């Protein structure tokens, strides 16, 4: 109580009820959901390509090992011949795993370098969806030519 007057309780509406209804909000929400579906689809496709290339890397070679032999050798190595076991576990699998780790490390380092150095090719004006491109200021042609190494004329 303040000065003898009781404190009034104020009802607070949740954010989804506080005046955010309308066509603009629903369109934005639908566009964001579409973007999430697109990103998920792209990531699933890239993951499928990564797995396919990993299996391809493991199965290609002079020994002519099939995918079935490879899976059997990974799941049941004691049932295989010693030469096939050595090919899978000591030659192909370590190199394939190393290739995945080196590729992931290089991708992470490249993304970090683009962020730290403010690479204009990694800016929102190049990577964002179409409505955001127009709201981000574009770099001038001289800054793009300077960052690309080409001489400028003025």
C-alpha cells in the first residue's frame, strides 16, 4: 500500500496476445517457417552427401571391397580375413575420419576468418534472404575492388 491506497493488480497479456496479430505478423511468421524448412532440407541434403562421400571414400580402393563387406567388417571385424580387417581398420577408416575432421576444422576456421575480417562476400547483403538485402547498406565499389586486390581509379 502506498499512502493508504491499495495496489491494483494489472493483468499482463502474453506477447502473442499483445497486439501482434495481423497480416504482417502472420506473413513474417510463415516466411520464417519456410526459411526453417528450407534450412533443414539443405542441412539434411548436405548430411546425406557427407555420409555418401564418407562411404564412397571407404569403399574405393585397389581391394575392390563392396559396401556390404565394409559394413560387415565394421560391425563384425573378427569374422573377416586379416587382410580385409587391416585394410578397413588400419588404412581406410583412420584416413576417412581424419579427412572429415580436417574438412570440418577448415570450414570452421574459414567461417571464423570471414567474420573477424569483415569479408564483404560474407555480409548480410550477399547471404540474407531477399527482403533483408534491401535493408542492409551496400558497400561501395571502391571498397569491393580494394578488398579484391584490383586497382581503383578514384
